[in-house]
C-alpha cells in the first residue's frame, strides 16, 4: 500500500493545508494520505486554538484519510525533536513517502543541508559558533554558510524549510527509504498577520479568530463550522495567556532549584524566571523580559509550556527511548483510513480509536507514562474554560467520516 505521510499542526486547518493535501496526493500517486498532527499543545509552545479532534476532523473532510496524534511531549518541543517523533509515528503506519511544505519545490538544497547537518564537520563548527554566545538559529546559519556558502542562508532561514530539513534528517537517521514530495507554500508568509481571504497564514487566521473578526478567513467551510462549534461549547478559544496564573503558581511551587529540572530551562535561566515571576500580567510580556541572544522567543515559549506541564529532562530521556509505545492514537479517519489501520496491524502496530482499544491490544493505559502525560495535558487544555471537560482521553473516540 502506497501511503504518503504529512506532519502537521492544523492550528487551525485552512485552505493552504487543503492545497498541500491535494498536491501531496497528486505528486506521490499514493493510495492514502496519513497525517501525524500535534495534539492539544503545539510546537510554537502554546495550546491549539481549538481541540485536536475538531482539527483532525476538518483535515479528513478536506483530503486526509487518517490523522494520528503526535504524542506529548514531542508536539511542543524544538524542531529536531518534533520532526524525529513525527517521523517515528508515521513509520508505525508504514508510509512510503513524505510530503511537506517549503519555500521552493526543489529538494536538492534541502537534502544538501540535511546531509551536512548530520556530518561531524558541521557539529564541530556549530559548537564553536554557540560558544560565541549567539542564539542557536544564528549559530546554525553561520555553520552552514561556512560549509555550503551564502546560497544556504535564504533556504535555512525559512521556518517551513527548517522543519523540512529536520524531517529529511529524521528519515535518514531512522534509515527509512522514503521518497520526498515537497509542496511549495502558497500565499502569505509564515508570520504575516494581514487577512486577504486567500491562503492566509495560520498566524493571521488565529489573530482574526481570537478577535472574533473571522468572517473572511481562508479556512475551509468545515473548519469554520468546527471553529464556531468549539466557541459555542466553551464560550471562547484557547491561548497561552489563559495560563499565566497557572505558570506563576508552578514557578513559585518549583522554586529556582526545581525549575532547573524542567526541560529547556538551562542553568541561569531558572534564576531569571524565578526572579521575574509576578512582574508581568501577560505571557508575552513575561517571556519578553527573559528574551536574550541566548534564549529565543520560541525557545522560551516552549520552556514556559514545559513548566506548566511539568516536563522534566528525565522525562524527555525516557520518551526518546525507542519503542516506548507501540501504538498510534487515531484522531479521525475515513474508509481509506480504515484500510491504513488494517495495513498497520499486519506489522503489529496497535491503533487506538477509543479507550477500550488499549485493553483490546493488551495495553494498560494508566501504566503507560505517555498516556498519563497526554491525559494530564488534555485536562490542563480545558482548564481555562468554564464549561470545561475532564478525562477526555477516556471518553472521546476517533472521529469517523463515512465516505459514500
């Protein structure tokens, strides 16, 4: 079975995502498109604007055949860890190719960068650049320029290309013989905030949704319907600002020493975080008070989320171990997706569509650290809402979209 994999967040699902799904199917000539998607917390270091089941449902209505969850804690970590875990999940479905968005449709430079970053020469130069006290992205750019020349600069600075390179590296690291089908990004740039109604950025769409001025956003009809459904049920949308008080409580509770055990909180940053607690009323202002050449905005957002979710260095070491969970969590699927599940089962991959599937596959959910972390994070996801949900991981089933 020819299955093309896609790594996504769909925060929220929009027309650019629909375009990529259709192009991936067209370019690869596959039998099915399988998506691994961040759950309720995303790689930007924040909660998704609406929950994972609604986002996955919108994707299947628009062209995906199955959407599985990228497990916690990987969905809210750096690009390298995010990509490696995503490829690992798609591997369980035995996909044969990978499609991803990027700024050009020629993968040659992306492949050259990926191979370079896996070399000992690059690692050595990168360490030397980091010693200069500059940020990791700047050190990475400098190292690549020294090896590949100026032509690598524009390619590596694009957020989409950064992830594309990480996907390629992860495929190489896991010795997978996958084909690559890059799809050029259409419309606005990654962080553009203006709404035009055609291929708007996810950043602009989220801003419009949060301000309740989303009449002209370039989301699919089903996605808009599900966004409104979420708002009607919970009387709001989710954002990192909903967690300021929770963050401050966790900082006070952990103290400077406890903060040093949190993943992405390095020595020195723990004291800076503790010293700045309570001084700012918004998450953005608090993060900006910590920002420096060494600590980028994105890194700090992820660190704040790790504090809120209590994700420690030792947790990451455990979750990065191979085969710590031999199942995929299905969020949404259609008839073709059902065939993907059957195909995966022939390779002994368990598919969890509902909570009872754990027992059916001889898995004790409460004994699985990954399940416990996912359940805790899901409960925290709904905590800011008055009409909050609890223990959704026990109650919510994968969304099945019947194709006539």
